[in-house]
């Protein structure tokens, strides 16, 4: 069974990209953490926008 490819998500406020393959080391999020598995209180590490403010990014 193959794993789905890593996805990226774009902050609609500042343009920061959350890359599932890279995670968010500054927030203690390990590489390989899927966006849907981020805590609900996770925020953009640059501008503080809530997780809901991110959109899928090609």
C-alpha cells in the first residue's frame, strides 16, 4: 500500500506554506505530519493565522 503524496497548504494571510514533508520545527511539529493531523490550535508560525486560514497549495 503506497502512501499519498505530501501536500502543501498556503496561509491566506501572509503566504507562508506548510509543507507536510517538512513539518514545522519551530512549533514542535515533526516532518511527515499531515495537515489534518495538526492540532486544532496550531497557528501560522509567521503571522498567527489559525489553521482554518490555510488552503491547499499546488
